[in-house]
C-alpha cells in the first residue's frame, strides 16, 4: 500500500468513526460544526496513525499541504476500487474539517 493511499485510508476511517456529517448550508453553522468536531477528529486521526504505524507529524504536514494547496498529487487506489486521481478527492466535503483538526493538533515532539 502506497503512503498516500494509507493516508487516505486513515482519513476515510476517521470520518467514518466520527459519524455521518450533515454539513449545514449556512456558513456560520458550518464553522460552528467544525469547531465542535475538530478536536474529536484530531484525536481520532492521531490514534489511527498509531494503529496504521504511520508517523503523525509527516502525516499531518503532508495532508495539510495536499489539501490546503492544490497539487497534482495522484494516489493509486486500485486496491480500494477508486480510480487514480487527486489526493482525498472523495473526501472533499470534509476538507475544511480535516484541515482544522490537523492544524489544532501539535506535531509530535522530537526525541
């Protein structure tokens, strides 16, 4: 499994664990919902990186970079049934929440 595919799997599993997202149409209500859910999502993401044997800080930095700044990062997804395409495109509805959760989480302290 490629690293970007593993990162997408962690993001997908974290959102599944968080529960169904009913994103309101109103921008202010979206911000309120993100503020409520981001700390829990950050904790879930951290735990899942440990469970998947992925270092949290590189995961955090890479995901923030790939979502916040449009890239042409392509991830092979043949094993999960997705076609090749931009990183985490199937999670676009949750990108603002993911970014907020990761930005709220501090990077791991160096040893």
